[in-house]
C-alpha cells in the first residue's frame, strides 16, 4: 500500500514538473506559420502622415505600402515596430531590424551599408513654405531665396544636403543658411516662419505641413516642388535578405503599375506623388 501511494505521489510530482516546465515555453498564439519568415520593419511612430502610431496601431503611407507588399508575399510576414529615425538605422546596422521604412533617400553611403531595391516606394517632394511678408509673396523657386532667412536645416540631413548641392551647382544663386540640431516641432517651425523670424522653411512635404497650416490657421504659402527625390526601403545586408529584396522590388513595380500606390498617396498626402516619377 505504501509502495502504491509512493508511486502515485511520484508520478503526480513528475506531471507537476512537466506542467511547470510548459509555462516557460513561448506561446504559439500569433506565431509565424511554418515556412513563413518574419521580417521586422522599423517605421517612424510620430511622422504623420508618413507613419504614425494611433491606438496602438501603426498607420500612414509607409505602413500602408508595407501591408500591400505583405499581402503579395506569402512566404513572408512583415512585423512593423515604431522606432525613432536614428535608432532605426542603428538597429538596421546591427541586424536588430531586417528593414526600415522612413522615406529615405538613396545615397552612396547607404548603398554601401544596406541592400536597397531598384524600385522606389515613393517620392519626397521638396517644397518651400514662405510667409507673406513683403516680397516673400513672390517666392516660388530656389532662385528666389537669395538673401532670404532660411530656417536652420539639420546637419547632414536631406534638406542640408539638398542646399549644399544647390549651392555647388548654382554659383550665381548662392543661398546662405546655418545648420542646427535644435529640435522644434514642425508646428513651432511654421509658426516662427509666419511670425517673420525666418522667411522660409524648406522641407519635404510628407510630414503633415498642410494639416498644421490649416489647423493652426497660419498665413503660409506652399510652392510647387523645387526638387523631387525617390524614397526607398533599406534592408540589413545579409545573404538571407538578397532574395527578399528582389521579391519586394517586383511587388513595388506591380503596385505602381496597378495604381495602388497612387491611391495610397492620395489617401495620405492628398496628391499623387507618382505624377512626378
């Protein structure tokens, strides 16, 4: 009787250990299906309408493009995470993220570090935002910015590089500007322009300037694009991602031809940016 009781207790103890051990196993709920590779994508969480997080879900143009790509590639599952710009590129360098989607320009440095598709996923439309004081009402082109006060571009950022290139290629229309790391919101920058502290703000038009101008009732003029630059997804450089980049490239081409990216652009930017391709 003692032997039977001991056996029963021992078996129960083993079952208890087994149950406890199962609690440490990762949950299979929401796990990627067998044979499907998970691709972790970093996107900006606060760059409306390009990409932003609302009610725990990433929304905007870039997440919209990624979801369209995800629908077409059955062997991959794209998981988006909201990550600040600088941290995203660091994470891509280390392989923490497989891919980043931040409206990035293709540069020689990035092509050396990352895998970049041939097909762009969108376009950055550089525009001038000017107040209506004095002859600023006549600002429509880069040539009109000689002797104007330009809001400080971020050092080594896209606007800084654009202005440097402009000055190199246009010696008769040199534009004076001072770079700065000062971190102001786009609303604060546009308010400074309206107040006359600066004549103009030069920036890609995909970060919600029109919505800010409308909501804040700012007396600011927006020009037609003074530069059009394609934007690209960037992938961590490793052998496993070579085929992924090729497949994403093919899907992007199909989405352009079908007009789906144009529709997405109109939804988030109120214009078809692919008209400038």
